[in-house]
């Protein structure tokens, strides 16, 4: 049986670097809006991801694009691909 290749779509999201204290790792905060089911008001939800930054070129306050990748450490599954 020939092996079929699956083209898995790579997730890319935009966020803001909130911490650059670790070597080769940045904490990126991603915000999104969610509507409350009962009151129909929008709430801002934020999630923090640890992302790989090979050259330590991004700093706190930078708006960046991150993409999902293989696990790089215990908590790192994202890497920074550029500024937004």
C-alpha cells in the first residue's frame, strides 16, 4: 500500500510579545472576542503561548505572527515566523 501524504493545515495566529526574559523563548499573548451566550456582550479572552525565537530578535510589545510546530520543549509548541 503506498503511503499517502496528508497536507495538514498549519495554524497561524497573531499576538503581542509580553515577556522576553527567557533565552530563545518569548511569551506571546493572543486576544480574541467571545460573545456571552446569555447576555450577548462580548468578552475579551486572552491566551498566552510560549513561542520559539531562535535569534532573540523580538522584544516586549512587538506584534508577531506565530505558527504551530512540533513540541520543542515541555510547554513550547509554537514558533515566531515574523512581525505582524
